């Protein structure tokens, strides 16, 4: 039942007309704990609940990324009454930034009286217009369009040494969507799903690419063609130092793909029978060294069945915490084997101490402690998925066809990248997740007024740190104005390099990307 029909059932038209309930243009008394107050509806007021967004819009305009994305869009219409490209894509931008996860939620921003005009839009598109616009795109054209602009958002960063993290996440589905297949689904077993194969720049929380595939295609063999195409499309000097993945990536095919391209890798191995035998054989070895964070490690050569050659593996172990050790002993006594904790091998329990193990296969030559830390750092990619799925509705905006799910997944990733870079300008020393950054740098009350050919937007933030964020956003605005004034002769890609250099100054250790180093000195 729609919201309008629900209101009609509760408050029939006759009751509203009789004066029991005031219409939107009227006013009335409301009895509160502070006494009766006068309430007046002003639907035509130019206000917005995304009051701090003008700063982000200035970021988009100065960088040129939004204009380029809109102009390059393959959206096409034949009707003269169809919305403009900018209206549709601007509506999606506002909806994604607001944290929406369904097309129906677009209705919540239809009356925004401030930001659509600042984005150069004529109006906010309806949810049906957005759905139909994405449906009309040709899949090959939309893929090239979004991949091109995703790459543009991070490409200059790849000139510095970087690490690539690969992982996948599952999107449960509840209808009859295309490619809704039964597969690995830990949160909703037996529920059809789609899988999102994703690549990240490690530690920067930047999305390189995402592919939406059927739920029964969670294996890395389905992700590898896209990964290798991504890497093969990079300049030779822009490739990653190494790639990282969980135990699903510890296959001969994945390692051969990296070796053919002379790219290092750090993958976890599944604890198969031969891997368990190796652990048991090395348990009493005297070569165990400290690997950090209570772990011990040593390296060995191993060739599993199906591998074409021997490879270096690093075996890591650490004593179980008391509570987990008790659980492991209980499971063993009941005939239940804790696969990762207690390996059902008597040699692995020494002097009453149980160990947990991890086995890493790598082509890197670094010492054991360094390899162990590399893999521990991979856990940050789980935080990426948590934020994108729960705070950016990455697995939302579901439609019957997979094509629009793919387009929205990439659009969400692109807007997420832009917002991450914008927030890094204000908070360069750490990543601010959306659950923190939206209330801090987006939510607020804005009121727009026109007087003497001058437009003024009055902003009120309700955050307890409103003063701090006002100072931070003002500094970001000043930086963008200096870029616009000083680097006016530069093309948009060069201005984007300056912005990335400032946003990731800690990662770059103060280095300025590309050929704009001298100009950066004048900007400050």
C-alpha cells in the first residue's frame, strides 16, 4: 500500500476538509510539553536536509569529475519530455549520498530546494525515470563508461607503489531476479543470491572495480578474467607491487596468472590433508621465529596436487586463547573437529597448549614477519565490504535484470571514491566511514535565499562538532579556490592530481603526483 493511500485510510478527505486536520498550506496548534505552539507548513521553502553538501558540490565542480561523468554518459532518449542526463545522474548522486538503498527512497529528496540547483539540475528525477534511464543503456557501453570513470578516480595514485586486495561478497535476493542462483551464502543459507567480485587499493579504501555475477559463481575462477583484464589495461609502471587474497585465491591458476605478469602475490591456503601433514611435520621444528602479534612462523617449500611447481609457503601459528582452547577441546571430545583451530593431529598439542594455524603461499622474498603482517593487513578489506554494504547500500537498488544491478554497483563505488577523497581533504590522517562522515560533513539544515542577484545558503549543523567541521570544510573550500585560481591553465586531470596529492598526503609522504609538483608549491 502506498503512503498516500495509507494516509487516506487514516484521515479521509471529508475529515481533512472539515478542519480536523490542517492541509500543507495551512497552520495549526500542536500541544507539546512546552505548551501549545503554532505550526505552519511552508512547502515552497528552498531548504535541504543535506545542508553541508555545497562544499562537496564545489569539490565536484573544481575537480571536473562530475561534469566529465555526465557528459560521457551513454544515456539516450528520443522523447522531448524525457529528463536530462544531468537530472538523472544528479538524482542518483543525491540518493546514494543520502544512504538510500531502494529506488523508492528517491521520493525523499524530490523536494530538496537547494542542492539540485547547485548541481546544475533542472529538477529531481522520479524513481521511475531513473529505473527506465538505466534500463535503456546498452550493457557494453555502460561497462566502458563506468570502468573509464572509476579508473579516472584513482589512476594517478597507481604511479606510486601500491597493493591490490581481491575479495567477494554475497548479495541475498528475495525475488525472481536475473542470475539469482543458489551458491555460497553464509548469512542466508539456501537463499538465492548474486556475488560482487571486487578489487581495492589496499589501505586507501578505494574501489578499483566490481563485477556482479550469478550467486553460484563465487569461485575465483570467475573473478580472474576481470582481474587480469584490469591489470593488463594498466601502464606497465602502474601495476601493483603484489596482490592479496584469501584461501579461495590460493589456486595454481591464480598464482600462474600473477607469475605470468611478474606480479607478486600473498594468498592464504586452504588446510587440505597435505597442508595439515606439513603443519604436523614442522610442529617440533626449531626454526619457528616471532611473526608479530603472538604469532610464530617459518617458511618451507610445498607443491600441492594440481600445482605445476613448488612454491614458498609461510606457516603461522599462535596459542589459542583460553576460551577458544576450551571450545576446541570440547568439540574434539564430542567428535566435532574445529577445522581451523584444532587439526585432529596429536602432534599439534604440546604441553597442553593448542595452536591455531594459517598457511600463506607467496612469491615474495621478504622475511616471515613481514609476510605475516602483509596478510594481517588484508583484513582491512573486510571493513571495506562492511561499509559499502551497510552504509552505502552497495547491494541495494535491486532490479529484475542484472545489468542495472551492475551499473548501480559501479555508480555507488564511484560516488564512494569521490566522497572518500573529499573527506580525506578534511581529515587526511584516517578514513572516515559514512556512518561518521555523513552526520559530520553532509547532514544539516540549509536555507537558500535570493537577493540583489546574490544567492545565499544559510547552513545549520546539528552535530556536536559543528565548529570543527565548519573550520575543516572552510579550509577544504579555500584549497579548492586556490587550485581554481592558480591552476586555471591546467586541464581537469592535472587538477585531479593535485587534489589526490593533498587528500592522500600521508600515503604519498608529501609527494605531489605527476607533473604538477612546481605548481603545487605555489598553491601550498
